[in-house]
C-alpha cells in the first residue's frame, strides 16, 4: 500500500513563527499536493508539485511556500504563522494506478 | 474554487438502512471520485467514475453519474456504524493535471 506520512498529527505554534509541515510518500509518485481543510469551506488547494524542484500555486497560496528537493518529500512552509492559518493540513500524492489521491493522516495546526 | 457541492450536509440513519448522498458540480469534468474521511483523519479514496460511465459498483457502494444534470450520487447499502464518516466528491477536468476540486462533504452518522 502507498503510504503518505505527515510528520506531525498535532502542532501548536506561536504567531510569527516559521513553520514547516513535512510530507513523505513511498511510491515514487511525481505529483504531490497540499490542501487545507476548514469547517464550512471544505478542502482548498494551497500548492502542488509535478516533480522535484517544480511547484505551482493552488487556490490559496498566500502566506505559504513549498519545497520539493527530493521526489518523496514535499514540505509546506508557513513563512510567518498567523492565527488565520489555524487549520487541518492535508498532504496527498497522485496514485496513477488508482487514478486518485492517497492522503496523509493530516496535521492539525493551531497558531496562538 | 469550489466545484462539487454535496447534499445533504448531514445525514443520520439507522444501521442496516441505505444512505444516499448527492453531489452537484458546475463545469464539465473528466472524472468524479468519492472519498471518505473519518473524524480528524485524512481522506480515503472510495470509487472513481469516468465521465463516459453512468453507474459503477464497488462492494456496498454504488455511484451514478448524470453529466447532463452535472450530478452524481453515492449510495451505501446496508449501512454499518463503521460507515460513520464524512463523504466528499471530487472532480477533475480537462487540463487540470491531477488537481482535484472537492465539495464540502456530507457527514453521515449511522446509529447502531
């Protein structure tokens, strides 16, 4: 089974901190995605990557950046965390065989 | 941008009953998928239906797609308490390059 692993289930950070959310997949998938999920708003795409060192903005990239130095790892960076970035963050990779996403378990980030 | 909209937002049924959830979308699609999310976890891919298909089955799941009405339905037969979760439809369209657009989900509660 494909595994997508997000390094933290729960995270509490202070306003203004630089925050790194890590995501690793073990199936050599090329396409990886970061979404945030908020009540009443559903899942919204932040950034995605087609390959190493390639990245593209999603629907809500403001306040975020990403890094893809190795194929298996896709990191989401909050440059200066703010309280409105408190959310559930979901990483996914594209499974070509099943034509769908494999998601990680999510990181629930609270910014205080 | 929000593509799919699920209906109802919440559904509560008794074990053994069937559960039907609906999804409507706005623009032409290539494929429509359904995902399930247990409370506080990542999403799990359930079933994919292509735009040239009208119905698909997988175990207790039945998905229909009506492209003329831009709508899909997910039927779970003989529901179990373990089916309690949120269910999301997700669509991709020509040129979307594996980016999925998710609806806001239906929260299904199956009471024992």
